[in-house]
C-alpha cells in the first residue's frame, strides 16, 4: 500500500469519526452512546493533528517543480487526487475544531463524571446494606448465645466482643487505606500513560517546533529567543536548560497557551519529575561531548536552527 493510499485511508477514518462526533453533538446528553467517551474525542483530534503533518507535505509538493524536467512533481491525475485530499481534510478539520470549541469534549467529561459519582453512590449504598444485614445477623446470633451464659461467661463474652469490635474497626481502616492506595496507584498509572501518549504524539524537529510556535501569541517569540540565545552562548549552563512547568512565569508565557508545552517537546526538551519537592520540569539534556561528539553537534545544531527560526 502506497503512502498516499495510507493517508487517504486515514483521512476517511477521520471523516467517519468526525461524523460520529457530529451525531453525538446533536444528541441530548442523557442519550449519548455509552461506548463513546472524552478519550474518543481526544484520539480523533490526535489523529487529525498527525495527519496535518502529512497534508502539509502534500500541499508543499503540489506547487514544487522538478528542477531537471521543469514539470510539476505531480501528474494531472495525481494533482486531482491530492487537491481532493487537501479539500476534504480542511473540511473535516474545520468541523472537528467546531465540535471541540462547541463543548463536545466537556459534555463527554460531564457525563463520565456523573457516571463515576453515581457508581460510587451505588457501591457505598450496597456496602452499607450488606453491613447492616451482617450486623443484624450477628446481633441475633449474639442474643441467642448470651441467653444461655452464666454471669462470668457473660462478662468474658462482653470483653471478647469489645476486643472483636476493635479488631474489626482496625481491619476496616486497613482495607480503606489499601483501597485508597490502590486508587491512587491506578490514577497515577493512567496519568502516566496519558502523558506518554501525549509526548509520543509530538515530533521532535524544527518543523514541528515552528508549527507549535505558530499557535502562541506574538509575545512568546522574543522570550524564547532570549532563552535560546542564552543556551546557545552557554550550552554547558544547566540553569538555562531546566524549567519548572508550574512556575508562574512559565505558565503566563507558555503553559496556559495551546502549544506552549508541546513547543518545548518538539524542540527536544524532556519532561521529568523531581522528588524534592515533587514537581514536573522540562529539561534540555546535553549529550556528553567527549563520549558522543556527533550527538552533541546535532544537539547544538538544533539549538542554532531554533535561534534562526526565532530571529
């Protein structure tokens, strides 16, 4: 299967998924298909963004001329196919952006939150009812047993009962703690998986950096130029190559904007976690010059390329 055929198939899948989302947008929240979710919306947007890179390449080659033959790189038949692909992509991309800006993602998230809360209530009520049944059974058995005991036996039984209550309470507390720890572990694992998927969807290249830069406000460009000029002048200074993403200035300049974090990942920065205090940081890791001179030169060349883009 040719690359163009693969991309055409990917576009058809994107159109089909977007049409599904359009139907969802017309449907009352209470009647939405439970098999769909906010994850489906995000996956559809990610597929669109990945296909955007391919479409940009076709758009560029559509106007290119072969320097040897003087002819267009595409024949007339291929031109028609490429133009149709570009038109179809622009149409479906506009529809998808309209759906997302219209609140479809938030609608799915609201439904999922309501379902989660309802499930928590159901589980809690079921556990309470089960506990009440067990307690009623225990009391009936206890009353029957106590009716045949002597005074001394009765006193000992009461002491045993108190100890058992303490043991049961301690075990219940332990189970609650274990459940909370498991929920936190699952939540952290899900967040890590989502973060890895997000990072892997971003291509590390100057072109990808430029694409993310175009999404930011004009005020971001001189700030980036100053930062990269410092890195270029002092590549061995770690202070210029480490940024806390919850830093107020970073959030104001980049983090709050679409493409703000993606821009750094596209430029080769790595997202890392530090323990003391726990925080996420962006790090531009410098290769070891002595052990990998070629790798270091490629790393520094990218820094120079980005400075040129920003200049």
